[in-house]
C-alpha cells in the first residue's frame, strides 16, 4: 500500500489523479477539444498510409477482442491494439501537435491511449477530456524534467515520456484508484524507449510513427495490468534509478515536475503544425513561402538560400539528399526546396516519388544551413529560424522569426483548424460525417459515452483516399 505522496513525481501524479474539469480553465478545456480535433484529423489521414495499414493488418490478424475503435477499420479491437494503431496513424505524417520546450508530441500518444481506454470502459466524454488534459500535463512536465541531454544523446524524448503520460491518461479514463495509477506509471517507466536513428539522414523507415503507437499501447496495457493489481514501483519517475536519473542524469530537473502546478497548463503551450515536417523546420519553411509569394518559383529563379537554425537542428537536420519520406520531412535543405518550388503543405510533396525528383534535389543541394546565434539562444523553448533568399534578378529576402504560425505566440484560427480537419478527415470520410465528427468533438464534455464520439468512425468500408485541398 503506497502511503502519502512523496517527492515531485508523486505530487504530480496525485494532482493528475484528482484532476476534474472543474479545476481546469475554460480555455484549456477548449484547447483540449482542438487537440482532439487535430489528432483525429491526423489519424484519419494517417490511417491511409502504409505503416498504418501494416499495423492494422497485424492487429486484425491477432483478433484481440475489444470495444475500442481503430481508425480505418470496421471492427473494434482490444484497447492496447487500438491505441497502437491509432497512435501510429496520428503520428503518421508529421502533422500532429507538439510542445516545443519539452520536445514532445502529446496528441499522438495521449489521445489514442485516453480514447481507447475510455471506450473500453464506456467512460463519459467529460472523463475522456479530463484524461487528455491530465496526459498532456504529465507529458510536458516529465519532458521538461528530463532536460535536453537525452535528446542530445539520440533518445526520442517523446517515446521516453510517452508511456508515462499514456498510463496516466488511460488510468484517468478507467478511474483507477491512486495506488493503481502509481503502479501503472511505475510499469510504464520501464517501457520508456526510442532512439532517433530515423533522423540520421540515411533512411528513417517507419519507426518514428511506431514510437507514438507503442507509447500509447504501453500506457493502456500498464493501466490495465495495474487495474488487476499487477504492481509497479510507485516512485519510478524521480526516485533512485528512476526515469529522470536513468535517462536525464545530471541534466534532469525534478523540480520542473511540479513548478506552478495548477497555475500554468500544458494546453497553453501546444503548437499545431501547418506543414507536414519536423517542428524545427516549420519556421524556415514559413519564411520561405512568404518570401517567394503565392506561386512557386522556378529553380532558375533561385541564386542562393541560407537558413539559420539552432545548433541541434543544424547538426541533425542538414541532410541535403534524403532517401525516403521520413528523411525528407527531417531535412532542412529538402523542405526548403519544396517551400520554394513546390507546395510544402501538401503531404504528397514528401512521398517517395517526390523525394526523388531531380529538380527538388538540385535545389536542395544549394541550400546552406548555418547556426544562428539568435535562434540558438531561445532553443528549445522556441524553434525559430532565419533566412536569406537571393534571387537571380537581384532581389534579396532576409527575415528572422522566433515563433512560426501555429504556435501559441501566433495561433491558428478556429477556421484554420476546421479547414485542416476537413481535408485530413476527408481522406476517408464523406463531408457529412466529417462535419458530424467535428460537432461531436465540440460537445465532447457533454457526451454520456466516449463511444458516441467515435460513432462516425465505425463501419466505414471505404478504402479509397480522397484528399481535397483548397
């Protein structure tokens, strides 16, 4: 039996366990609904991609019976399998949300874990939203407490903290008692894993998508085991040999787990992507699109391109000749070339055929990536960029931005979120079902059951992909 909360980790978990929508500011609740809208849009589109189809086929063959919806499948599966598939789908094309300072992607693991667990126990819509808010809070705070050393050593921060956040989200949805939540988190801490070999520039494969699915799956599974009294170490976040000590080492900051707890909310720091690329590259692409104007340039129009970024981005995102989709989405030179002579908002710009286009590759080879001291000074709290675009007609565009569009400092409008959801969800659903799903998300906290929210996603037998862009 675990006694009273002890240390920063237990204080944070106790806070999450007792969290009620009554305690949460209205704007944070609204933000959670936007996160849900964005996540499901990303997941519906992501479910059409090869990695998602492989996982769906594998989980369908296993035939783990359950009540949890899988995006793109007609029949529900067991909650861990659904979380695995949906997490992979939501993170399936680098369009899901992130929080810059903690270097985490909450939506693609917290939301599928919360949703799968909520469906499995028929939790209410309010309980689902509470679980999402709690999971985001854990994700951000544990990421901050880990510090930047794990990322510098090649760990994927999201997949280190994801299982913990997902265990809390699932436990909240399942309404587990506090001792069982402690156990679920203790078990999830031993599920922390994930290396960033996908960003090395020699082919990333599909593994980064899987990191989020595996985190969601682990969180749900550990919560389910804890509900059966499978015990985990209750102080595994910040105890001796705990998550922070093991991965963060001397660079960990345990006090950040609880700094201004209940005063500031992770939801306020969420950043929604405009382009289907790595977060570090969003600012540079935005500036280049603004500099080029409404229409793409011809490659002969471009004399030189220089992009200033953080030291980390310059070191890890500078590959000029990516070999696959993952590599292209992580390549500053490639993304810059697409921004100038293509359409960087269009996911097809990063499909294999486009990645091997000689025109884009030729321009990417011209892009110079440098460390900008002004950008380095604010990393990782902000992912800024500077550009110098020189055209053959003598025109020179220079500009620096610390916060790109979609960040809390320059937020997307409600209509932009709805438009993005429309074309992403329109990959698989007809317009009337897209509209109904958006409506249900808007009233999520009033729904008797989370399964009402997922009703438009079940029974979809369409297999064709329809992405309509304005």
